[in-house]
C-alpha cells in the first residue's frame, strides 16, 4: 500500500498566537471558545498544570490566578489563515493533499518507495516551521487510520522526534500492542465498552479481531477500522471538497437578550454570514430555519423556538436571507424570556445554475452581492451590511482577550521598527 502521512499542528491555536507574540513562548497559555466559555486549546505548560480540554472558564479562574496562565479569546480569522499557509507549504511535498481539519492534513506519498520517509517527514516539519512558525508532528502509515495513530504517538512520546513511522511493521506491531483501543481513530466510548466486554483492550486486539465479529460489534465502520489497522486501506483521500448538504451559523450571545430587536439583528447577521458561505461556493438555498433559545443552565423560565421558511425563488442574496430569518425569529420569539443563543440553518442547497424556474419571481442581480463581498473582503466584514443587523450589537459574543487579526486586517498587521 502507498504510504500516507498525517501532519498535525501542535496545540494549533496556541501556536498561532505564539508566532506573533513571542512573549507567550514557554508560558502556560489557554485559548477559549466562542463567548470565552471554555478551554479549546492548551499549551503543554497549561496541560501540565492540569487544565482539561473543554473545562469551563469559571472553574479555571483560581488556577489562572495562581499560576499566571495567559488566557486568550479565540481568533478564528487568524487560525484559518495560518492553516491556509501551512497547507501551501505542504503542497510542495505531495501533489495529493487533503485538508482534513483546520490543524490536520493528509498527504498521499504514493511513488515514494525507497525514500527515507522519516527523514522526508523531518524535512516537511522543518519547512512548515520555517515558513509559518507552526510546530508539527507527523504520523506515517500504509492507511489513514495508521497515519492518524502514528501522529498521536509522535505527539505523546518525545523519543520519536516528532515523527512516528508505522510503515515499519516492527514499530507498528509494538505500537498496536501498547495502544488502548479507545485511542483508535473511529472508536467512540460506546464501541470501546463493547470491545472491552469481549476482551479487546488494545489496538492490536482490534486489528486481530475477526471481520464478521467486528461488524456485529460496531457495524461496517468498525470492520473498516480493523482492516485499516491491519494495513488494508479502506479510506481514500478526499482531494475534492464534499458537496455541502447545509450551512449553519449559530452563536451564543455576549449577554442575555430580552427584547426582539437585538435578536432580529443577530439572526440577520448570521443569515448574512451564511449567505457569504453559499456565494463562495456558487450555491443557493431553498429553505431557511431560524431558532433561538434560553440558557438551560440558568435558573428562570425556559423557551426554545424555531421556524422554517421556504425561499422562493432559491437564493444566496443577503437581503432575502436576512428578511426570511427576521420573519422566522419574530414568529418564534416570546416576550418575557432571556435568550442566550440563536442561529440560522440553510438547506435544500443547489448550484446557482440549477435553480428551478419560477414564472412569477423577479430574479435578483448577482452584481450587488459580488460588490458587497468584495468591499467586505477588502475593508472587513460588516463594512456593508443589511440594515436589520444594526450597529453596536448587544448580542456580540464576549471576546475580552482576543489578539489582533495579524494576517487578515491591514490596520492590525504587526509593525517592525528598525
């Protein structure tokens, strides 16, 4: 089987922040989720202090004060742009690249027979570090599952020097014997319990499991995972993005909202962003759902409301989407509740040229939306907006510790003094 590599940015969000703020090097650092709710990225120093993934921010405050942990709000424009830069660097190492997530990328190394893959992976790591500043680890294997597993091992065990090569059968057997079955990509908690119930506690045990037994325990998905652990490739690289089935934009509010007007402004903003995503892929939507709900973790009256509207004609125009979202949320809203979150979901998606014709519809011109997108791309999102979004939004999520948009906003680009 041709080898596959998985490259993963170490503590990716924290590493992106450290590229531009050298004062963070060696410090315990946390990056928080939307609305500064919980920890979603932790430096090695923060992990050593006992900070758990997903731990709520309010529980971390004593630890933050005691150890001087640096806390940052999430800065997704920065992380997305740094991910793009990493993948541009990786494109020089293989013609077949699959960006699996914002911090993980698969490379097809077919045709690399006879090459020292460990040395090649080290060159890859050094290039990414030099071009972007992001530290990485690399897993190598004959299948995607083994490459993913090798990457996890390289991260946990410094003895591998950042690269774990599971194309080497001796290394693979040793790793599979030692790795808990619950650490295998594709094995969730429920499946882990079933496997442990029949005595399968390691990745090696799963690889040796009879295929029919694996299917009975975890359907065809587990059967494929076991086959991949044996070195039989069942998962191809996705070199083309899958067609979207839907687009969702949801956010928690920075503070509870009691009045209708700011909620309408919020869903108008979410619909506008969803429309940007559609237009970027040449898609239109035939249905929109808007919802809002209170915080079930807080005391007080609770309410969850949603409404769905057909979009006739199908559209990606921000004006149509914001108007439909406003109508839906007005119908779902109830006076007397403190709303904590809202969202917009678009589905029934099609390519723009495949929309059904409507004899009575007056089609919108695409030129205005192209101009709006160009202006907002150049001067910042929200420079041109639909009026229902309003200004100075009370619903904006909390981001008290956000770093500058170092690479995506001209006025925040770092200045270097001679």
